[in-house]
């Protein structure tokens, strides 16, 4: 049914993230409960680092959203990504292609 969560929420350091079919990924501030943003084509949180959320979309594209400003910063083509995993333990992003090659990406602070 559209609008109902079908996956568990993801608890990050800054925010709580929830995928909702037909809505995308929504983010809510963990401390205040304030709505932060929604990414309509978002599928899953991949990681969170330095007040930024790293998400995969249905394109597939990696999208980086600034949790403080509530806006999309940039995106990266992830068309070769076939598998991914949500990681809320640290900042690392884990993805794989259809050949089974696994990549670990760690965001670097500017």
C-alpha cells in the first residue's frame, strides 16, 4: 500500500531515515523530531558522515544530502551498482556490481 513503511527505519547519528514506497526516503532530526527533507527517488540510506546523508536512488545514483540545510548537494552515477547495504555503524559505503566486485567508499571531509 502506498505511503506505508515496508522497510525498517535507519537510525543515523543526526537523523532517522525511512523509506516509504511512492514517497522515497524521508529524514527526521533525531533530537527534535523536526522533518528535514525527502528524496522522492531515494531507495536506501548507505551511510551518514559529517551531517551528510549518502543515499542510493532508483536511477541508480548516489545522492548526497546536507542534513543541516536540508538540500541535495551532488550526485554520482552508480549505474554499475547492482547491490548495496545500509551502514549506520560508521561512514563507509559498501556497494557491489553484478560481477561480485565489492567496493568500500569512505567520504573525505573537506
